[in-house]
C-alpha cells in the first residue's frame, strides 16, 4: 500500500462502518460514506491513501488535488502553530510546515507545492519545488507561456513554474511591476538556455511593446493635464517605478511619440508636454 498515491485495492471485508481493502497481511479502511454502492468482497476499488487526524492510514475515493510526484497550486485554508494548512480536496487539510515555506503564507493565499512523506510517515507539502521542475519543455523562443510564481530573489529575479511543470526565470533586469508568490502570469519565452531552462519576459517583442509603452505614456500625460514632470533623461529607477519599464524602453516609446508629433520635450524644465 502506497501512501500519497492513487491505487486499485481489493475489497477483503465488508463491515457496518465501511469496507476493508488490501489482502490477508495488510488492510486499510474505506469509510462507509466513501464506499461505492453494491460493493462486494473481491471487487477492485481505486482509492487514495493518506492519514486521518489520528495518524491512521485511511482510504478515500475522493479526488485529491495533488499526489506524490506532482506539483499543484493549493489555497491556504488556515494557519496554525506548526505551519499552514492547505485545501487539497480531502477532509483533513494538508500541512505545509513553516520550514517548508519559501515565504510566509496567510489564509486565502495560493502557493505552488509538492507532496512528500516526512520522518513521521505523514504526508506534508513543501514550497521548495525547484529540484522537481523539468527542463525538457516543448517551448521555443517567443512562445507565450503561462505559469506560477513560486520564488522571488532580489539577485536573480522571479522563479516561475511554466505549466506548473517546467523551470523558468524572469531575470531581475526583466522584472517590472509587483509580483507575488502564487501569482499566475503570462509571459514570453525570451531564451531557451543550454540546460533547457527558460528565460521569460513579461514584456512583448520590441515593435509591439513600443506601441503599448507609448500608449501608457500618453495616458499618463493626459491624466496629468498634458504634462509629465520628467523626461527620458530621468533616473532609471524612477522610470521603472512610474511605468514598469526600462529606461531604454521609455526612450524608444517617447521617441515614437515625438516622431508622431504627439509630444514635445522641454529639456530646460525637464518635462514632456502633450502637443497642442
């Protein structure tokens, strides 16, 4: 009998409170409310094995949201003194110990986790999923992919599990706007590394992105009454904070608006003005 996995077991005994599955040497209870109608000894039943609140092995015909060897995004149902408890579709919530959290989670948060068996032979969750991610994705440069943010590093960037399966990174230089662990994102494959890992960008290819950036700048200028209180010579961090784009991208977009006659730049006052 394999804890944390779906398997087909045989009914060996029917009792008032359920049925026992297994064989002469090893048995597990499938509670009555889980028993399919008309079941008899010798019948096969597909079940998932986990431990109940008394740490006894128990079977269920309910579908768990995660099994051993898989990754899944689960919601935090509650937080206790030993860790967080995740909703994984079964009666007893799944423990995510504090030591297995890459960042503190609160009730209502979502996080990407995998399942493991701890030293006490109990099923637990971990947010430390990096070693489990695959590097054989089918994606190529410029493909649009979707994934889950599972770790954020100031030095390296934002780590993403594409399709909750493949290893990917948004490099720090490409990180714009606020991102959070558990967030679902859509991004473009900027590069496929030699080791198979993906580099991602949340910004489009330059021609299309330039149009989007130009619209964003114009919207801000119009909202500010026709004035932007800095130019493309502003500090890169200010541009990134205000617009979520690099200084180079800002210069490209402002240059396009200038050529289109939609703006003028007052270098003396350090402002961008809407053309009248």
